[in-house]
C-alpha cells in the first residue's frame, strides 16, 4: 500500500507554473487573433507613419473644404434662410422638394460632408475611436460650425438637421472603413482581462 501511494504521488500531474500559463495564454491569444474574422491587419511602423501623415494631410484639406462650404457668405440667400432648432423640420422640407435632385442634393450633400470625420478621426486621433466617440466629436464640431454660421456669416443660419445629417455621415464612414483603418494604424492595447476573453473565444 505504501508503494502504491508513493507511485500515485509520483504520477500525480503537476500544476503549470505562472510562466507556462502566460506562454499558453499568449499562444491561445495569437491563435484567436489569427482566426478572428474581419480583423484589420497590423501595419509596419513605416506604413503606420505614412498612413497617419496622409490622414493628417487629408484632414487639413477637408477642414479647408468644410470652411469654404459652410463659412462662405451668401448674400443672395439671406432673405430665404431661417434658423432651425427643431430636429426633423429641415429634413421634412428637403423631402418635400418638388425636384428629386434637390432632395438628394440637400440630404446626400450633408451626409457626405460628415463621412470624412468617420474615416479620418480614428486615424489622426486614436482616442476618438469608437462609434459613440466619433459621433460625439462630429456633432460637437458641426454644432460649433452651425453656431458660427448663424452668428457671423451672411446668408447662413443654424440648422440642427444639418448637424444630424453630418453626424449620420460620420457614423456611416466609421462603420464602412474608419473602424478598420483605426485598428490597423493603432492596434488595441492588451490588458490583463483580454487573457480570459481570448480563452473563452478559443474554447468556443
């Protein structure tokens, strides 16, 4: 009996050390990362620098275009414009346009104006990554632009619906491409709790 107990103790499996567990978790995480569908590939340091520089230049160019489109005076339309602080009023007016081309121009133009925010913000400012953060950043910028229009620009007024459409365009741009660009240029930081989420994903 003593020999059998001694043999059982000798054959009892030993618990893996902390280093072994960390190495195993790291391998599991790497397998999950490789198998995760839709994950943006990580860029090399040089490619990241070039991409960020190009995104910054595009953001500057977009800021110039935005200023020309929104802050340029229009004396001819001064008598036709009015401020709108009620969400939906201007959108209803756009949908009621007799010419479908005018409806597309008004709605589509405001949506397209917001798309660059969703594409460029996650690359230039990594802290703005995330659907809610992109939407909030775009809304804040466009509210300031609309307030400047109403206060200082002849022929232009504040319109809350323009802010809504611009923000929708930013969210659309982020979901289509901005999210992947942001993750490719700024990979997610690894935290201690990722060890458990990756293990669960590997077991699933």
